């Protein structure tokens, strides 16, 4: 099963952070090629209620301070060159999100909450927001995240109980796997 778009997000620890503060940060990431992918431009949508916030547009994928869940979250959406195997796609998106989280850690308001990891498949045709999709994808998600983070536990319910919404599930990472992975990415970037 392959997908057109897959995304992951981590809520920011400070829910009062101003997404506009990330505009110069994202421009700096472009100048320094700080995160993976061909980075193109920054777009501001922070004025849209529960909207996309501030986007760092890339060729393969987009980084964002996303406001669609009601509070700010660091999100990475892979939109091109998505690996065919769901396990590989989830692992790739996680690595890129961890890299962005490592760079955001030193920024005021950029610290992420490791307990709020959300995996989304933004392809309603191939991955409808149903319990059947969750049952089919759960082993791939657990395997991919476990390969990067260690032991993970997947919550067994969909994030939204709405068939019109994209497939989304919250992942609980046991232990300090996510925090350790962000720290390791930060050390590697330094």
C-alpha cells in the first residue's frame, strides 16, 4: 500500500507560542539547509483560525508550525517521493520531523511535547479514516517508529471519529525514546 502524502506532528510544549516567530527561523533554515530536503520558501497563514500556521515549503515535503489541531504543533508532511512501503514512509517522515524538532529546541517556544506524536496519512482514497485502516497500518507504524525510537505503544483509536477526516492516530512512545532521538539529532547537527 503506497500513499500520496504522509505527515507527522508533535505539539509545541508552549501552547501560547506565536507562529510568526518562526518566519525568520524558517528563512534561516533555508539559508543554512538546516533540515532535510530542497527548501523553497516560507508562507504565512497564521491569521487563519485553526489553519496551517507558518509553512516552510519544500520540494519533497513541507515543515510547518501547524495550528489545525487548535494549538501549535511542529509538522512535517512528505508529499513527493513517498516510499511505497508504509513502514519506510513512516520512518522517513519521523527522521525528518526529529531533525526539525532538534533544530527547533533552541528556539524560544520551539520545544516539543514528546507525548503528542500524531501520524497522519493524507490520502483518503488509499487510507480512509476507518478502524480497518488502523488495523491494517498499525503493524507498519509500530515497526517503523520502533526501529527509530525503540519501544512504542500505538493508541488503538483514531484521532478523529469522522470518515471525512484524514486518517490520523496518536502514538504513545514509552520511555525516553522520542526525547533521546531529538537529543541525538541535535548532537549530530551541532
